[in-house]
C-alpha cells in the first residue's frame, strides 16, 4: 500500500498537475496556430510564389502515374511543408515568449536592500571606544 500512496502523492503534486494542464493547453494552441498558418499565412505566401505554399517541393525523381492518376515512385523534398512547420514553430515560440514575459512582469520585484545608516562605521565606533578605554 505504501507504493500506491507514494504514487498518489506524486501524481497529485501541484507541479505535475500544472505541467499536465500546460501540455493540454499547448496542444490546443498548436492546433490554432496550425490552422492560422495553413489558412491565412500559407495562402498569402502562396500568392507570392504563385502556388499553394504547402505543395512546394523539389522533385528529385519523377514518379509514374497509374490508371487512377495516383503517382507512385516519386522522390521529392517537401520544402513548402517544412517552411510551414518552421513558421508554426516561430509563432508558438513568440507567443510563449510573450506569455513568459508577461508573467515575469507581474511577479513581485525584489526590493533593494536597505542602505547602510549614515554616520560613522562600525570600525570607527570601535576605534573610538578603544581610544576612550586607553585614556583611562
């Protein structure tokens, strides 16, 4: 029974729950970014290249079309899809940066250490006491 209790304590630890919530939110946010990139960014960039951005590719070896029109044996480098994924990553990274920056701005800033009191230093006071004791 000790192991089950230990696992329950571990699973219900606040940090683990926070990580799980963050993971689910991140997955949902990734879907939003992917649809934004695929539905808005890619078509706009596709206008520049006069093609669907995700379909941009370098064909290294031509394929053969069968009766159904499906191409088999084609070897291609799908750089349009790669660039789309890079754009997705940059958007997600930028948004996460802005979120962390906002969180850090709301955190309580450390107050500077209080300044030392004005007047003679501790060494000066000890020297003065020593001198007074030496006179007696």
